[in-house]
């Protein structure tokens, strides 16, 4: 152990006891012999797919195992003492004083009934590290360092009175307030929009620099971690794949897996020319929920047969609402939809079955999009049965053919959704949509819940299927990289209006309107110093105006 | 399913309940005497001739207990069946349709629930002709209000899941959505409630019989037997405690089974609910 390495994890082993119904409990190792050290003031990025054990390792530096997870071997030294041997009292001294934690969902991390400032200074007061006045002054300084608006008074607000990005920064202030030696950031920007993420990232980076705290930064997004971390450790299935400086990992990865992560989104798709008449034309759509304000204002887009229209925007931009209008679940209050030259009935319940069949949908969360009590055969087979009256052996045959199309083994048909992985589930959902032999499939954030490599596979599959079946996609996403990969035409949405609309080459070529520019420049790029470059450029612009 | 994976508590429940059920089914074969046959003195103590002694009229208590199990279990089971069919169907119907039908059904149920069940049953039963069918339906309908609430709550939860939306988008009818999409996912909760409701039906029937509005003499049922023998307690005669104890044992054993089933089905829930 080097002199300045104050966090030293040695041969960490973590296991969890899994109990399947009808079988005796068995232990699974989820982290195997991981060792690392961290010096004061340095940031270590932990990166990996879901199930890689990155959060589990992060939490082990607080000597904490979430939900039945147990640290079964190894040592974790913080400031020279093995924290795994500490008793309850010792742990209380450690947590919230020497090591603090910032979770992914700030909204769930705050008590909605208390003011922000009281929650920010709570740990500091609890440990007797400062008087109330000192702690509050410290909190205000941190709010400034995190560039929160109105730092003197923002603390007197309640959690629901600040935005998601601000709340995430307040949570960082909460973790920094007791002046800990180490902070564990667990996917702090994953739930945020790209334009918000960049602000939060810059604020976190600034605060780390000012306070000199060390940090473990956990994320699945290599481009994000490249902006804040000094070193990166790549994890897979609980094992260390590669560990090196950020520069080395990004620019000269050694292991195949790391190479795959760095080069992800290698899909390219040449945009097709628009044909004469669109398959679906949505004209001047205005829609809203109940008596509330309108969510969509005068939106007009066209979908061409066999092509992909990507609708991109941040949360609340109305992109999912557009999909609901097309499905007929939310009839537009004005405007009309033309489908193959005739007007489409606005309300779903009144549409003829053939129209329902022609418009299929794939959801973001494949978990909730499939009935957990039905087998894959029933899930995929039902549209066949319902629309085409295919039954019995013939149905099983067609289900098998569909499974082949989505590149899953034939015995998947007998399984339940719970027995499939995330990517397999999404594939089954694609097969269900395909079973109806539709003309257009609405894909609502279909890859955003998936790991990058798995998402890549899904996108490739969708493109293949489009080429073979000539099906059109209305592809809703917040991820510009996905849009670049698969779109033929793009609609950028902002606050319920079309900010920009046209073919892919037109939309992604300058000159940009202000919003599209902001959106495009906020997407993290996988190079060191990108964050500084963008923030500096924005400051210049601000000064210039 | 592996027999070894059944926990001890569930085994106790299963054994006790099967004893009751077997006694009820084979009552005429097992019972040593006739149901309303007077075979001895009033409140005779336990002896080799009368294993549990005799009751307030000198009838064999064990015989009455066995026949009592028959009436009590049958009526409670039928009442539970009525309440479940009615309650769960209407509850899911209300949840899926929503709007006015939901309001109408839910408010009527609220109205029915605002009247204390026992008093309501007493009034209705004293007006209607006293026979077993009326009794079953009155018990079933009153209990259905509770089942309605539960199944509506569960169905509302399931109804907003994406897979239900997917089914609606496909154009599926309401019957498919209720029976194929929602019901299988609500079943575990309903099964757990089934155990509880059955026991409440037993207790309710016993209470009604105790008050003289349930099973009419000379038919035997456990609640009625407590009533018939309650005066004996003053003289230190335990005859009333035996049917009371049987009610308690049945209640506990059915709940042990329901608990186990609930555990098993939540395990199988497939990613939902755990983690």
C-alpha cells in the first residue's frame, strides 16, 4: 500500500444468496478478487454493463451490501483501517463522515417533507463536525461551487421545487458537506437529459477540484466517465477486465471487451431518399392530457414506407405523446393523421382491426411490456392467432420462424419472460410486433434501458428487419448517437414543438437552430477534455452576446 | 413441485385442514351416533363411550362436531365461492372499464360496506325466509364487497402495465384482457385473500348461528353448538369450548396454507415485486 493511497481494496469478494422457488438456496459470487487503490484527490471511474458489479464494489467502500449482498472475502482499507471489521458504531463513524454516497435517483434520495438545507447539513450535524451556522455557510459555498442558481436561498426550498439536475447537484452538496475523504457517485447523471447532464457533470468536476475529495465514479457510459475520471477500471461479470489511466483506456485499450466498449455505436446506415407519398402523414397535431395544457403544438411529420423517422428530444418534449396520438390511445384535439392516403380514425377503439394490425409498438421496458404469466410462445403467438386466425401446430411453426428472425433459439418459446435477459426480452417484443406483419412499428426508447453492446445488437436487428420486411419505424429516443445510426429522417422536438425536421443529412448539418445546437453539443464525446471544450465555448458565446 | 420444499407450518395447516375436510365428507361413516340422537345425560363428561362428552340435550358431542364440520365447511365454502366470483369479476370489470361504471360499482360497494356487516345480515336474514340458500347468498354478497375492493385495487395496478396496453392496442376484447392479462397476475393476491375470506365466512356463520339466525336446530354447526352449550361454562363444563377451539384451529390452519401459497406465488412472480 502506497503512502498516499487512502482507499485500498484488496481481493474483494462479494456474494449473494439466491433462492429459487422449490430449490435450496445457493450462493453466487458477483464480485471476484477485485483489488484497487485510490489516492487522495483522485477520481476512479468504475465502468461496466449492468451486473458487472460496479455499484456493489462502490458500496463496499462504505462496507455496505445492498439487499442480501454479502462481502465474503478480502479487505477494504479506508485511511489505513480495515472497514470490513468495524462494528456498528465504527461504521456509523465512517459513513457520512469519511465516505459519502450520491445515488442515481436524487428524487428518491431526498425526503420530500424537509427543506433541502436541513437535509444537506444533516450528516455534518449528526457527526458533530460543525455548528449549524458553520454547516449552513459551508452548504452555501458548495451550492456556489456547484453553480446552483441563487445559492443563498435555494436551500430553503423543498425537493419538488427544484429541477432534477439541480436536485442531483444538491445531493452532491449533501455528500460534500461533511468534508469526506471519498465520495461514491453511483450513476449520478444517468437519469438526466443530455443538456442537463453536461451542467451536472461540469458542476461535479468543479466541486471535486475545489474540495480535493477523492471519488469513485460509477457509470455505464464511457464517454461520461472519460470527462471526470483520472483512472478507469473496466469491469465485467464481477471481474476486473482492464485498469489504467483514462487516456490509456480511451486511446489505447488493451482488452477486446474494452475495445468493444470504446468503439460501440459503429452502426452506420445510409439515409434513404424520401419517396413520393408518405405512408403516414401526421398533420398539425395538437394534443394534451385531460383539461391540462397542450403537450403537442401543431406538429406535422411524415413517415415513409420502409424508412425510419427518428423523433428526438428531452423528457417532456412530447415525443412519446406523439406516439400515443398515432396509436390512437390519446386522440389529437385537432389535426389529422393520413394513413395510406385515407384519414385514420383518431380513437384507437374505433379503428378497424387491419389498421390496428398495421401499427405496432415496442416499449422501452420490455419487462413490463410482456405478461410475466405467459410463455414466449403465447406472447408471440397471440397476434398470429388474433389477426390471422393461425392456431395449433401452424402457429408454433410461425412462432419458431419469428424466433429465428430475431436470432433466438427455438426453445425460447417455452420460456417465461423472467427467464430471459434484458436484450432477449426486447427481441421477443420485436417478434411480437413483427408477428402482426405491420407497416409501421413505433419504437419508444427501445434501447435506452439496455447496455450499450446489447443495444447495438438490437439496433442492428431492427435495421436488418427493416431491409427484409420493408417496415417503417417511428423511432423515439433521447440518444443522438442512436439517431445518427439508424434514422432516415429526423424530427427534433422541444417543448411540444418541432424544433427541426427533415432528412438526416439536413438536420445534422449546420447551420443549426439554437436548440438543436445545444442538444448536439451536449452529447458526451469519447475524448478527454471534451467537457472543458464545450463549457468554455459556451461561456465565450455567453460573453459575446 | 418438491414435497420437501413445503415448510413445517404449511404441513401442519394441510394436515389439520384435511382432517376437518375428511371428517366433513365422511361424517355418516365416522360419527359414532346419529346427529340428533339423544344418547345420554345432559353434559356428561368425556368417557370411552362419549369421547368428547355430551351436550346440553344429551347428544354425543363428537358426533355433533363431525356433522357440524360438514355444515360449517360447506356453507362457508359456498359463501366464499359466491363472494369471490362476484367480487373479483366486478372488481376487475370496474378497473378495466373505469369511468361511470367504476364509480357506480365502487360507490355502491362503499354504501354496502358502511353498514356493519353483522347488523345488515341480521336485518336481511330476519326478513327473508330462513333457508340455507338465502344464508349463503347473504354471506356471499356481503363478503363480496371486500373482495371487490381488493381485486379492483390489484387490477388497477396491473391495468396500467405496458403489456395490458399492448393487448389493448392489438384490439383485444375486455374478456381476454380480464381473464388472460390481468387475472393471472392478480391470482396470488386473490388466493391469499381466499384463505382469509373463507375463515371470515366460518366466523361469520358461527356468529350468525350463535345469534340464532344461521343454521337452525337440530342441524349441527360449530357456532350454534357454542350457543347451545354456553350456559355450561358457568358450571365448569367445557362443552362450549370444543367447537370454539375447532373454529380457532381451522382458522389458523387455513391461514398457514394461504401464507405458504402466497410465498410460493410471489416467488414465481417473475421479476416483479422482488429485487
